[in-house]
C-alpha cells in the first residue's frame, strides 16, 4: 500500500512541477474582455479564463492527491499555510457574494486560493533532495527563459514593433475606433517609447519583481557551489555529481548575471531598490551569523527573533505611512502616485470593510474615490496588503497576514527540527544556515544517474508541449521561434542548476541557497509593497513554489509532550485545509461548465464577427451566427458581461452602418444587451459610456424630420434621454473624470436642443464647465491625459452654445 501511495505522490509532484514551469511562460487572464489595443489582432487569439481554470483544476487535483496520500501514510506535513488558506477561503466566499462583477471575482479568488494549495501539495509530495533540486531547477529554468525574452524584446522585438507601428499608426487606431488625439493613444505611445521589456508577463514591474526573486535564489545556488569547488563527497542520491567544477560555477554566475541584467532592463526602480535591500540584509545577517553569537541566540529564541523581524517590518511600514500623512505625499513621483492610490483606497476600505469589493473589482470602485490630482485609473492599489483589504475585506487581510506569518515561522524553524537540535551548541546554528543540517526524511538513495536527465527531459517536454497551444497563434514561424529560444534557455538553465546543487551531495536548503531564497522572497515582498506581482499567476506561483521547496525540508519535533501536542494540532489544521481544498475543487468543477461553454461560444462569436467583412454575399448569415453565439455565451455563463457588451457593440455597428435590418429584434436587442451587461457588471464605467455614445449616435442619425430612417422627434428624444441617463450614471461612477462630464454635457446639449428646454441646456453648460475645471485641476506636469488645445476649444464653444440657447449662464458647477 505504501508503494502505491508513493507512486501517487510522485505523479502529483510531477503535475505540480509542470505547472510551476509553465505559468511564468504564458499569458493568463481572469476576464474574457479584450482591451482596445489587443482587439482586432488577427495573428494572436487573446487569452481566455478557461486556460487558468484548467491550470487551477490540475493544481487542486494534484495537491489533493498528495495530501490524501500523506494522510494514508500517517498524517500530512505541517506547512505553515493552512490557517491563512482557510481564512482567505472564507473571505473569498464573502467577497464574491458582494462583488459587482462576480465572474472575475470568482475566477481571481479561486486562482489565488490555488496558490497556497500548490505550495501545500508540493510540501506533501516533495520529500527528497531530488524533489527539492527539481523544484529549484524548474523555477530557475523558467526565469532564464523570461530573461532571454526580455533581452530579445529590448534589442530586437520592441524596436521592430515601434517601426511597424509608426508606419501603420493611423490605420492601427482607426481599426479600433480610437481618435489619434486621444489620451489612449498618448499613453500607449509613452509606454512604447519607454521600451521596457516584460518577458512573458503583461507588465515590466511584474517581470522585475519575478526576476529579482529568482536571481537571488540563483545567486544562493552559485554561492553554495563555490564552497564546494573541488570537494568530493557523493551520497548516492540521484543527481549527486561528486565534484563541482569551476566551469559549472562560471555557468551559474552567467545565469545570475543574465537574470540581473534582464531585471535592470525592465526599468523598475522599485525592484532594483528591493533587490539591493535584500542583498544588504542577506549579507549582514550572514556576517552576524558567522562571526558573532547572533546565530546561536536566534537558534535559542526563534520565536523572539521572528517577532523582532516582523516588528521591524511593521515599524518601517508605519514610518512610510507617517511620512505620507505628514507631508501628504511620499518622496519621488512614483511613490507619490502610490500614496494617492492608498489614500483613495482607505475610503474604499472604510465603505467595504467587512466584505471587500471582490477580487479584481478594485479598479471599478477606485474611480469613485480618486481625485483629479491622481492621474492614473489603476486596477490595483499597488500594495498587496491594501489590495487584500480592498478586495477581500478584513478577513482577507487577516488571511494574507496569516499566510505571511505562518510561512515565515515555518522557514524560521519554529516547531521544527534542524540538524543541530542542541541550542547550546555555540557557533553551529540551525534554521537552514548550516550545511550540516539534517538531510530530511525519505531520501531516495542509490537511484540511477539517468534519473536527473529523465526528469529534465520529461518535465521540459511537458512544459513546452502544453505551452505551444497556449501561444494563441497558428503561424508556424511564430510558434517555432517562441518555442525554440525559450526552450534552449530553459534546458540550459535547468542543467546548470542541477549540476551545481548536485555537486558534492549538497541539498537545496544548505545555508547559501536557503539564504538566497529567503532574500529573494524578501525582495519580492518589499517591491510588492508598491507593486501587484503577488496577484499575477506566473509570479505568484513561483513565490509559493520557492517557499514550498525550502519548507518541505522541515520536520516536526515529537520528542516532548508539548511538541507532540503541537504537532497533532498542526496535523488537524492540515486535515481541515484538505477539507477546504476539496470544497474548492468542487467549486472549480462546478464553475468549469459555465467557463468552458461560455468561452468557447464567445471565441466562435468573435470569429464570425471577424469574418463578416470578408463574407461578401454570405455576410448576413455570419451576422446571424455571431449573434446566436453571443447569446449562447451569455446564457452559458450568467455572470460574464463580456458577451453582452460585444454583442451590443457588434449590433450597434451594423445599425449605424445602414444595415439595421440585420439586427434581429431591432434596436431593443442592442439596448437589452447593454442593460444585461449593466446588471452583470454594475460598477463598470465603460458600459455606461458605451451606452451613452451608442444612444447619442443613433439619435443623431435619426434626425428631427424622420428622413430615410423613418424616425420622428419622439424617437430621437427617447434615444437622447437614454444617452443622458447613461452619461449621468457614468459621472456618478467616476465623478472626477473630465471626459465623462464632457460626454454628459454633449448628451444634455442635444437633448435640450431637441426639447427646447432651457433647464436642460443650463445643465449641459454646467457639465461642460465642470469638465474644463477638472481638466484645469490636473497637475501641471500631467500632459498625457490633459485636453489638447483643440479639445478645450471645442468644449468652450459647446459651453457657450449651451448658454446661448438656454438664454442664461451655466453657473459655477
């Protein structure tokens, strides 16, 4: 029976290992909506939530299998994450019930909850030195692939993309319906000019945090190998090579330099500062540990040392908050932006203290609280604690803190056994800093030397075989290049790391490697105090996998009665976490039907929409099929507003393009789709703006006299009223947006003209004035989002026109 359970854990470990290698190399999303820039790119199919759902399902099945196998062998290992995981699960349930956009809230909540589950599963399944080496090698390999991608982007891809964009700039934005003088274009071009590579992530700051984490872990590998150059000491464990060569160390140094170089190319000052702080802290602690009695003191008082460490972190956070409260800002423009995010988030948290607004719903609510002095419409507060409190409420914040504290206690060795169980042994501290620490339980001795190459080949092939269909392209050349280059970097880094950590029988939790991983985790969380990488699947998966790698070596004390009681209590907590994991697995399976059917139908609908232009005489048939597929997607997933929004946009384009007869159900079909989208996503400003613009343009096309559209004044006024109501709702959702007030003024101006109502015209003038005043209140340095001179002239002319038609002044607003 034990042999069967061992095989189960091996299979589960392999599946989790493939996930750890795959996620940093692909794009994922929790929202089926497409942004303006990516829409219409025929070469690449946009990522859909179904891929994240499938990965989460694999994680849950594999982790549950590993946990059950451990239960069958006498009890699961303690992980340090179970309490935080259960608190976060409760918070996710509450926040999803309260969320406005439930689809992204459910998707993002389930996905984040799968991260501690992945770590728990790896701890239960990874029992040997070989397992830990494989985890480290896979993580470093994917980091190397990202680093090579960053270099390619910086010197080849981005310059080429800029050249192609400049040649086709007008057509690029015309196809997306975006004016060339809009803020969207200015922001896109500013980011393109920055030339900051992001690897396989969607933002350069996320890539920087990920690379800082992995480069420090790789640096620990190199330092550990340097201590064993020329030393022969083989233990018979698969992968042990007996001696570390200088050439292997040189390759390791090159790997670290590659990762650090890629991190600097991202242009993230926060990541560079966090990296420097982590290196300084790592070096300082190592020096104290080696040359003072500090190590022996910490070995005797682990809990005290941990409390002191967290106390210092708390004081540092309090100092930052105190500086911000006193000066109303933080040093530097970037940190001042963050302070604006956090102060607006404080009001949001106050209003949603218990429930939060739901995962990935922050951006929908943030605009209700931001001031005009804060220029950016962010979807994250750029602080992992603030984001937890905003989206999951107070229970979610406590759950995330419990994860951090429980994980750090586990790494510190509290309640665990190290190699030097005698705390009085001066100069021989444990807690993972000394290479003489015990080698863990269940080591697999005497395996064939072919085991490591086999693991490398099978894992690498599985990672890239799963990645190819997720690239979203059928272009053979693109797939080849995007597979060959990352795969070459991946296999090379894997071989280097396995060679280094296997030299002379070392373990990945030997002193320097343990220190490097801890320093990397510290750098990641320091940067994430002003970043959001913890909520990006690829980066967060690496964080939890590295934690699992070093935590899997810890063993519980059971010699004393109190320790035995503590161990039994810990096992009960782990078993409770298994029950929650099972419930989460059922939730994923239950949601899978809606996500899979909805995403499949939505993808088909988008395909028919693209084919309408080239269908010729069969275009009407494609229109009918697209509409039917949009309806099918909306019915399959009753929480997702995306099919409703895209159906309304598609039909509105037909209606305004002169083929309104192709819109089954008439304009009411468009309006009902927008109403349904609003019901599913009630706090999304873009839905109200789309509604207002569509209603306004239809009203303008209708004409006062009827004409060929066959519509009269009453019909036009009904559309204008609907446009004004939608624009008013948009202003209520985002009161500090000058463009929203401009849209409202435009709708009211036309409505006032059609009705001959001076009161409505006066309100239009007030809206125009409000737009001008808000734009003038922007910071002086803000040029990207500020109205251009022509736009201000148009606004001023519209305001004067409203005042003249209304027979009075607009007022001060």
